C-alpha cells in the first residue's frame, strides 16, 4: 500500500505547476514603452503540434516556442518580420508603433513532417488572455 501511495504522490508532484518567474510576472503587466513598440508572440495552447518551433524575430533574435508559451519583444517603431527557421516557411510582418503593444498568435500547421508556422495579429483582449494562460520563454 505504501508503494502505491508513493507512486501516486510522485505522479501528482509531476503535475504541480511551477510558480512564475520574476520576468514572467513583469511581462504580464503589459506595460508599453514610450519610444518603442512591444510585440507579444504567443504560441497557441493547445496547438496542432507539440513540436518545438524555432523562429527569427527580425534578423538578430532567435527563439524557440512550444504550445502555451510566449515571448515579449521590444522593438523600434517600424516594420519587423517574424519568420520560421529552416523548413518552417511561416512569416508575418508587424508594423510596430511606438508606445503600443501588438499581439501575434502562432500556430503550427497540422500533419506536416516539419513544423510550419501560421501567424496572425490578434486584438488586445484576446492577446492579453492568451499571454495570461502562457509561460514566458527566454528572458523577454
């Protein structure tokens, strides 16, 4: 009986969600930056695929997303491209405005051997909600 109880407790411990990091808490304050734009890239959960998806944010930042993750990206005003890496041909151009927050939803195409991202700009209420259900990847 003790062995069964131990196994059950170990399995339940694996289901415990870790507390958010300080960076995650800060990013979820949704604070705009006066001279920059903020772009939240949110990977849908559930998604059509559990595969990792590596992306380029502009030409210098590379991240990897998983279902239920997000990334906060501060950029100068203007056009910024988010693209898949390698065989992932997904791409979106975000026209970022200073002092504004933009939300981009990412989904992976179903039934493909290699991940292929589909992106769409989403409105603030849906964007905030998706971020609140997700976990920050990287340092933000």
